[in-house]
C-alpha cells in the first residue's frame, strides 16, 4: 500500500510538472505593444487603425493596450492603387495585428501614368549635362546611393581617363586688329595638330562663363573637329569652337562686349556638388536622364519647335523676322482636342506674351491668349489651388548665365511646389534643351527635410562681364 502511494504521488508530481510546463507555453505577451507602419511604392495613400492611434503618413507609430487586436485599413489616394501588405500582414485586404504578430507593417501603394494630375515642363538652356552633372557619380558614391550615372569618365564607376579635347596651337595666339587674324588651330593636314595641347576637363571656379555657341556649324565641329560631316562622333571640337567664337568677336576691339577666353578652355569646365549642392541633391533624389540628346544639333528655337510640334520642319536656325507663322499642329492643340487644360507661364514681359514663347511661332497661338500668363502667376496658382483642372504644361524660363543665379531660381520654384499642400498630386519635369531631363515626383517631407544651402563660388570676372 505504501509502495502504491509512492507511485501515485510520483505520478501526480510528474503530471503537475507537465501541466505547468504546458501552461507556460501558452502565456501571451501581457504588456502594451507598439505598432509601426511604413508606406512604400510610387503611389500615396492613408493607413488608419482601429482602435485609433495610427493615421499614416501623419502618425505612423502607436502603442496599444495589452490583448488588443489592431485592424489596419489602407486607402489609396485618388489615382493610386493599394498593392499589398508586407511584414506582419500579407494580401490586399485589411490587416489584423496582435502583440504576437510582429510590430512592423509595410503598406505599398502603386502609381501609373493615370495617377498624374499635373505635368509641368520647365524649359531651360545654356548648360550641358557634363557641365552641371559631370561629377554626379562621385557625389552618389560619397552618399552611398546605388546605381550608376554616366557623367565625366574620371568620376564614373569604374573610373576612366580624364576627358580631354585638343587645344589651340600656341604658335597661333590670338591677336587683335590690325594684326593678322589668328584662328584657333587644332587641325593640320586633315588630322589633329601634333602641337595642340591637351585641354583636360576642370572644375570651374567662376560663377559665370562666356557663352559658347550652340549653332548648327559649331555643333558639328564639336561633334568631329577633323570632319564635321562625318557620322563618327569624336566629340573633340568643343575647345576649338569656344576659342573661335571669342577670337572672332574680339578681333576688332570694342565691336562687341569684352570676352577673354581666347583659347576656349571654358568649354571643358564643370561644376560639382560644392558649387551646385541643390542640383546635386535633387538629381540624386529623383530620376535624372544621362541619355537624352538634342532633337537637332543647333540653337534654341529649332529645338523648341520639336518640343512644341515634334519637328522643326527642317529649320536649323530661327525664322527670320517677318516670316509667316507655322501652321502645323502642336501638342497644345492636341491637348485641346482631348479636353485637357494647359497654361504657359512666361518669364519675359513686354508686348504680347505669346511673342515671348516659341509657341508664338504657330498660328494656333493667336487664338489662345487666355492660356499665356506671367511667370509670377505660377506661384499664385499653386498657393491658391488653381493649378488647372486636370493636366497642364508650362514653359518659359531662361536663367541667368550666372550659375548661382540660375540654380537659386530653380530652387525657389521647386520649393514652392514642394510647399504646396496637394504636393502628392504634382509631377514636374525639368528639361534642359538638348541636354537632359529631370523627372520629379517630390514629396513635401523629402524636400522640406533636406534643403541644402548655397556654398560660395569665386569669380574671376567682374560683375559687368558676368551679367551680360
């Protein structure tokens, strides 16, 4: 009997131990738990919780009472889609989270071309991709930004040799009239002059540069200094044409505003993040094309004709004064045909606003006066929420040749867009004619939270020569 009792007691003890162990495995987290929500994807929307606490993107983290079951609901903004949860939930329905489910959830919102409410074209000129963004890959590497950008070869990954162009033979220096005219000599007997010095790309220490010509003849010499009609792009005539322009205009003293770069070295100059911090930040935060080229290798007006109507009708120079207006269809007429509103903000003043834009070269513009407004109206429309009905297109901003004035103008305008309340509805496209594109979908928090300030840039020219 005592033996049986000992056995029974042992069994009870073992059973109790097993029961306690089992209960311990069933114990739930009894303390408050914190839930974090992250929004991802190209679209935007709102994630709200029940019980209340999370209303992301405004409030994306909250602490809930022990034992709570939190239900998250994702609502995409107009024009966007909700594509699903990751983390503590999956699928596209509501997301139920408890303390044991995990403390992090990501809601992904999608976007498409149909998500765009507004399109803004800011048309600029006078700068090349290498001139502004040649050192962009170096900046991206320093900031740990993945991907590659094709700028100047010495800054690319892997790095190449420093970009060079043949310079002016020193045996033929510039001399003013009445001395014989000496052009920049880089080609002798159908080949590169063996006495031409190699001019490397170099960081500019100036806030402005003397204007190089983008015209038809000069652009083809830029393309191939030995044979401008060749189909082979050697890209070695930039120094030659820059020097030729200055020597030609300065040969007769006093006949033109003074310029001094007789050897064309400015053509090989570039700026970097120290001088253009805002542009480098923006170009690395949003999409920037390093593979977009001029529709036609010449000056402003024919390229703007491509922007307006996808053709220059064979013109490589601006229409002469008094020439008939063009009658071919433009993109703005196509917008009218599809009931899509548009407006052109004009930065110049005086006379009819149409006359200050390339659209004024077309007969269609004559009946569209209400769609041409001063550039100052752009900020007013953004601030008042009168930024067109559906989509819009604006053009017309030619910044100063001073690089600091130019990027400050653009920073002001883009920051105005970023500060507007319905920023998620705005897409902007910045175009440098013939040189490259930015495609921007700025979110207010991104730009407001990280605004670079200007850094100093020295000038070796006086103010009168800079602001011509």
